[in-house]
C-alpha cells in the first residue's frame, strides 16, 4: 500500500465493509480516503509543464493537445474543481481552453500539429482529424459546464464534421495520428478517436445530438463504431462503452453486457486492471510490460463502467475503486502507469505521460462515484 494519510487509513475499513456488503461507499468516506488536492496539484503542474515544453509548442502561441496529458486534464480538472469547491479555474486550465478556442476559430490559419512538410505524408491529414475531434470534445465539456454552446464550440464542431470520412474503410470516422504509439496514436487508434467524437456530440449542451442536420453524420459514425467494434481490443471497447453512455444507438443491451463481462474477465484479483491486458501491444525495445494493475487501466475502465450505468454497489466496481484509493502516491498526488511501447524512466517528464492519464482517469472514476 502506498503512503496514506491518517484519514485515508481510517476510511479504508469503511470501503472494505462496503465492498463486502455490496453497498455504495459513502461519498465522505471516499473523499477522505484519497487526496483530491494532491491530484489537482499534480495535474496542474504537469499541464503547466506541457505548455512550456518546447516540443509541445505550436504556432499562434498555442500548445499541442496530447491524448496522454492535455485531453485527460481537460476532462478531469472540472471534476476536481467540484470536489474541492473551487471558484476559479487554475491557470493551466485557462491556458488550455484559450489555446483550443484560438485554434478552433483560426482553423484555416493555424498550422497542423504535424505538417506533411516536416513529418511526411499523411501527417497533416492525421493531425487535422485528431485535433478537430479533440477540440470539439474539450469545448463540449467546457460549454456543458456553463449550460450553453459557445461560438468557439460551434466552430470546433463545424471543423470536426467537415473532416469526417463519408466513404471507404473508415467511413464515419476521422483520420488519426499514428506514430505507432499505443494506445492513442497507433494502428487501432482511429476507433478510439471516433468514440471521442461520439462523447463530444453527446456531451454538448442544448440537445446538440438531436439536431436534424446531424442525422446523416451520426448515422455514419454509429455505423462505423458498430461495424468495427467486434475487432477492437478491450481498451477501445471500454471507450465505446463510455461513448454509448453519451450517445444512444451505439450498442444494444446484449453488446453492452458482452463488453462489461469481457472487461470483468480481465480484472485482477486485487480489483484493478493492467494496461497490457487491454490490447495486443508489443514494446518496440523487446522488453516485457508488467501486467500488474495500474492507475490508467483501472481508472479508465472503472470510469467507463460507471458511465455506462454500473454502480459502486457492484462488488467488482467497488473493489476497483478501493484499489484506486489504496494506490495513489500521497507524496506526489498521482497514480502511476507505465508505457506499453517501451521501457521508460517513470521519473522523467516524458516517462510520466502515462501517469498523467492515469491520474486524470482515476480522478474521473473516483469523483463519478455517488454522482447521478
């Protein structure tokens, strides 16, 4: 067990009793058992570092939106604000939203994240498709918080739909960055990107998903996700489970149950999941990835399951939440995960990328408990 504050030690027996009795843990017990403020400090620090890292710098004074650091931060930081009763957004979050809004509005004037001229064909197309989806999702989350659509959010969705494929093998989806880096920039990441688009549509306020003019676009998206679902690894299927909670018509009841049971079949005896068991990934350096439970797999799957309707009084969900509570690093506020691509130094800035995502999705899983 990681270092725990006294409050956490006192709260763990309560969580254990809840698991045994199949009861929903009291929100006060869950909040006492993990350090939300520490998680916020870690995530703010990492996003702040990302925004000053020269490699992440893009034109018009913006930064690249990464799937490992920036996107999970944008999704999880509002949940922490509610947990901590904050009245003001942190500087890193404001900067991220400003960058995304700038790039959405100046879409035709900003350089793609990775132009063909410097990274080779088809990186411009991949960059545009990826960024369009990420921008739409991030601004949909921001707009949903305030309950109305913004001009920047509408621009982001217009950019996204303009780049949706309407024919071919990936009809209904978007070109997606592929640097052969799993799970978000790999051969099978196009499916993941399409699930994020579905989440964006289903998250946007003012009943955006019900607009008649979107029906042909959504038909293509649903058809793509349903057509490709059976060939996906567990990580992508967990993402589809999440998307299905936001946008109806992606999964039948039977398909949803099949994904849930497949995910539970990969759950470890300690209540967690390990990233290597969620996909068919091989490390490029020949090293073997440890399949022990980690923060990213456990946080992401626990969050997706809860979004899809599973409650914390399911003993399997309760045990995964207890795993998360027990494995936060109290010295840093983070949850850890290691690369599925090659062995990295987990203490280096680039070696923390998977832990950035792990911390964000762990936060989403823990704050999701008891909500709605």
